[in-house]
C-alpha cells in the first residue's frame, strides 16, 4: 500500500485524552487536522498540510509543547 495513503488518517491523543486525526480534503487533496469529538483546533494545527509527514510533525510538536505544561 502507498505510504501516503496509509498515513492519511493518522490518530494522536492529547494529554487531556482528546483524539486528533488527519483527514484528506477531497477538493484539493491536502490534509487537515481535526478533533474527533469536535472543538476548535489550535492555531498551530489549522489550515492544510501538503503531506502526511508535515501534518505529523506539526501534531507531534503541538503535543510535545502541551505535555510540558
């Protein structure tokens, strides 16, 4: 299976227990990030990401920052 396709729906958990997932936007093919339970995405995770690696890095940096607080 193609690495890009397999990483489209990555899932992460915040220190507070909320699930963060990546989704592929059908109109432009870019990835975006959302909480599975709804809610506003932090500014650093808003917008579109051109690859799964870039989206994953943004999420990991965000989670690392949150876990230090």
